[in-house]
DNA sequence: ACAATCTGTTTCATCCGTGAAACAGTGTAC
DNA sequence: GTACACTGTTTCACGGATGAAACAGATTGT
């Protein structure tokens, strides 16, 4: 059942991937820090395999790497195929714009200002579409 | 409202999902604790939306829920088929609209039509801002 | 009645990941 | 030389997530 207290976070692989991409693109730790929102000191620790990054930083860095999180974190089952009968709403209005913004910040083809502008645009548009005016929380499942 | 929080971990939905499945299967917190390796006290906190679980516990619980982790955490990514070792495949700007679209489609707060419309809007806006040749690139001296 | 055993919640002390800032090298200009 | 601007690393105080254990409530058995 439960494997004994083994860490499910593959820190080494994550660190290697980050260092590889960072060096390939010729960026400094502080550059990546600016793009991802993860501090340079934390990035250094992750690249050197010291400690385990928390969930937010893993999400930011996997977004920057463009790799699925399961690559870095183990133990997650895969379902999803066929249909999403699962009655769970995972991305409510609150989270979505932040997720998009995180992706935009990680996009090297955008300046910080542009990323912010796009993020704001999306935020406004999303809010408009996802808040029909009623206070209905979630769409009823059918 | 969380202004700077920008947490990429959707704790509330994770907690709701766990509580739902736990009650559906008639398990106690300590039962789930035994199955997942997450302590009952931590489970109680997660179900009630207090704090943010760390990466290991997210992995354990998404595994127990049998849902992909991206549903809980806002990571980007694309799975490269098969190969494990070196295999982190990066592909930059073209991916962004697709990533956003994937997230929008997974958002149950949006109808399919709305998701598509938002996706298109984002695609157009992004293309406008990110096309090469302009000043879009970050100034970077070597 | 009482006790025993469940349940979920909440202290409590400990551990650890975090970012800012200090630090140590390494060039590069002047 | 010696400032300066960069690099990656490490120190530091702090916030917060954690599990064990204490806790309160409910249910059941005797």
C-alpha cells in the first residue's frame, strides 16, 4: 500500500531539467527567477538537488519547462481517458487567470510588461464570460 | 481576496474532492490516512481548506483520487511519448495558446462555446504580441 | 449508568522550504 | 590597480505544513 515515506518528488530530475534548459538558453538564475517568480536562491537549491520545492514552485517551474507535472512528481494516477465522469471542478474562476498568468510569465517571447498586459486582458475577458451575473456557483452536473 | 497569493494549488477543490470520495466510500479520515500515508490531521485540514498541502501529499492524494495532478496544480505541459531519460521536450511560443485552450476546456465553469471563444480571443491577442521581429524579446546582453 | 470505541477537530513542537540579503568568484571596463 | 557588474552559493529569520497526541462528540455494548 503505502510505500514508506518515500518522497514522491523527483527533485533531481527537476533540477537537471531546469539547469539544462537554463544553460541552453543562456539565462542566469536571476533571469529565470524573473520569468518564473521563483527566487534565485531557491532555484539554485533546486538545481543542486537540495531539499524539495513546494507545490507552487513545482507548478511554476514545470510550466516554464513545458513538461507535465507527473514527470516530476510521482504517484499520480491517470484517469481522464474516456470521459470525465469525475464530479470534480478543478479550475474555478478564481484559479484560471492566475494559471494563465503563470504561463505567460514563463513565456520568453513576451516582455514582462506584455505578459502582464495579456494576463490582464485575459483576466477581464474570462471574468466577463464566467460570471453570467447570477450567483450560481457551479454548473449543475447532469 | 487573494491578491498576491497567486497560489497555483487549488486547495479548496482538492479538499472537496477528497471529502466527496471519502464519504462516498464510507471511509474515515484515519482509513484514508492509512491508505495514503497522509495523516488524519492533515487530511482534516485539507478537506476544510486550511493551508496548502505540500507536494508529496498532493501527489499521494491525487493518486488516491486517481486524477492527474494538473487538475489540482496549474502546471503546463505536454507529454512526450515514451522515452524517459533525457526527454524533456521544450517547445516555446507555439505551445502557449494550446496550453491555455486546454485549461479552458477543462474548466467546467465554461460552456464549450465560451471556452472556444475565450481561447480564440487569447490566441489572437497572443499572436499579436508575441510575433518575432518586433521588440518582443527581452533585452539581454551577453 | 458506565465504558469502550468509533468519529472529526485542534493544539503543540518540530521541521523545512522560502526569499532577501550577504557572500565569494569571475570577468570586463577604465 | 580597482571599481563595477555580473555569476552561483549560502546564511538568516520567518512563516507555515506536518504528524502525534489531546480533545470533544456521537454511537454502541454491557
